[in-house]
C-alpha cells in the first residue's frame, strides 16, 4: 500500500511524500526490496547518484536475484561498476537485452 502510494506521489512530483511513504513501507516490510528501490529512484531522479547506489545496494541485499535492481544500479553507476551491474542483470534475465540501449 505505501509502496504504491510512494510511486503515485513520485509521478505527481511529491518527492517528499513519496520518500515518507517508502520509509513507512520499509519499516512495515523490513524484508522487502521495493521500498528501497523507490527511495533509490527518488535519489536518482534528484541527481544524487551516490544516494541512489546506496539504496539499490541495500535492496540487493534483500533480493540479489532481481534483475531490475541491477539495471537501476547500472544506471546510477559509471565505468566498470555500471558494466558489471548490467552484466549481472543480463545473467539473471537474458531476455532484457532486447530492450537495452
């Protein structure tokens, strides 16, 4: 519920409200990666690549098999770390290669 709300608030431009709801979701679902992904996306949208990477890495600690987190980590990274994250995403789901630039 809070994750969905955070995503809707993000789309509406309310990043503070989105972050608050993502934090609430994380406290209620401490095992879930989704709230951390939302918080990473918010940071990336604000240009805070370091903050985004930190949240994506925390999300990966909860769900290392989620190729979408690896793609996000790649987009927030540069150089070798970006390539390694993209490579891991492709290992997890080779079908995504069709949609990657």
